[in-house]
C-alpha cells in the first residue's frame, strides 16, 4: 500500500525536506557508511550511540577473553580485566576526525 500525503502543506514540507536531505545525508557511493555493518548506528540518537559503543567494546573485550563487568556506579562504564574504564565512542565526522564529547575527570583507572 502506497502512503500518499493528501494535505498540500504537508506535501510542500515533504518536498522541501527532500531537497534538503542531500545536505545532511550522504547516499550511495559518496556515503562512506554505505554497505557497512555499522551504518545502522548512525541512525540512532546520540545517547543510544554511546550505549551501543559501550556494548560493542564490552562484547569485543569479552570475546578476547577479558573479564568484563558493570561498575554499578556512574563514575565508570565497565570494569575490564580489573580496571575501571569509561568508554567513549565516536563515528568518523565529515572533517575526517573523531570528536569525543562529555570528557570529564572520573573515578577510572
């Protein structure tokens, strides 16, 4: 079933949104995330991206045989191999670099 927009104002907004999309969303060959198994992460809100990053790192460390447990407090994300760690996650920005936000002094090793 095709989803048709009936309201002319909503149609106009949809048209404008369509012209703006290419300014904000890379598609096809120009999109470095096209075909990546991690592309879906970019569609999630930033809070979820951080949690996904924590889960990826914890899963990778566990798969490598390291002991990984939750800290039980807000001062660190995990205890990995006996060390309290804060996990920060960033995807590659358009500038070609990585940006990490909310870096602060915490009770980590």
